[in-house]
C-alpha cells in the first residue's frame, strides 16, 4: 500500500496536468451520476441500520432493497443487516454478496442504456445478462456450501446505537461517510484512467483497461468508439459485471469489520464476468438476435 501511494504521488507530481484532468472528470461524474443515484439508497440503508436495533426488519424487504440498490450498497446491506443465524444457514452471505452487489437497474437503464446506447431497452437487456451470470455464480456457491459440512458463521458489523446519541446526526454522518468513501475511490481511479488514455495503445484497449479500474469511466470511453453497437455491448457488459478496482475498493470498505472475503468476492465476480461475456457473445453473434446494430 505504501509503494502504491508513493507511485500515485509521483505520477501526480510529474504529470500534474494529466492528474488534474482525471480529477476534473471524476468531480464531474460524482455530482451528476453517483450522488443522485446512490444518495437515497445510502440514506435508507443507514436509517434501517438504526431501526433494526429497535425492531427487526423483514429479510425479504432487505434482500429486495440490497438487490435494487446496486454497487456498493448491496455489500453494505449484507454487512450490516443479514445477521439472522437461520438465514445464513439457508443462504451463505458470501454467495448473497455476489447475487446482490451488482449494478442497479436504474444505472443500467438510465446511464448504460439511455446515455451510452441511446436506448433504455439496451441497458435493460445488458442488465438481465449481467444478472444471469452473477446469479449462476451465486447459486453455485450456495450449492457448494450445502454440500459442505462446515458452516461459516458470519461476523458482521456491530450496529452502534446509543440512546444518548443524536440519531439524526449519526445517520447523516454515516450517510456522508459512505458517499465520501465512494467518491474518493472514483476520483483515484479516474486519475489512473486519465493516465491510461495517454498510453500508446488502441482506443478499444484503453477503454477496457480504464473500465477495469472504474466501470463508468470505461463506459464513457466505449461510447464514442467507431465500432458496432453489438461490439460495444460485448465490451461493456463484462466490465460492468466485474465492477472494476473502484467497486472492489468500495466493497472492501463496506465489508470492513466482517469475515466476508473480498478476495473470494473478486474471484467470483471474475467468473461471473466470463459467463456474462459468453452469454453476450452467444446471444448477439451466434443467435444473431435482432435489434442491435
């Protein structure tokens, strides 16, 4: 980590203009795309954390909210809410993490579909394929856990809630702490993506490498490429399914204080991305489904 920080500092010191462009792109992305999409879910999940100390929240509602919220709020929900021993015996939380911590349908329909491909149905189609890949990996994990005699007891985040504390202030503090973590990760990866764009490599490869760091930046770079829509979808879907370094850092932050493995999560997301890529290729190029030029 120290070597990484020194390397990042030196890059910014030697090439301040490139670093500044990366920060500028990140700061444009955060208030326009990130905060409007995530703030309601971050606030709601934080409120639920404190309500759960007083009255249990139905697990089906929590599952639906985690599924709907997208990166990285799905991980935050699992790390804080799913402490019921009967629940984790039926569905391992490590597998639930892969199933729930995915791009939100709102992101896929509005940003990926409408903004990047000028068609919300394209975003919805990609979302269903991405979801299929992650569900397959998640259910594989559930089956493996069922066949294993060892039950992993989850250690989840301690939900602190003192009667002497101002709960409203604490909720606001937790909400903006989460948003600050997410925004910081996006800024860092945006700077690296800005350096990648200066490397002597094809634009397609630049977009893929940048997308492996921050998926939204990768989508921004895929959008203007002079290739067919089908090829753009084939490039974008596995990148979004994988999430990239930014999502991994955010998810690791949400899992701090738990025994859920970020390494195992990364491996399973890589598997899900390969399945997503395979499904997209088969549907778009083998079956030659119509509607995508």
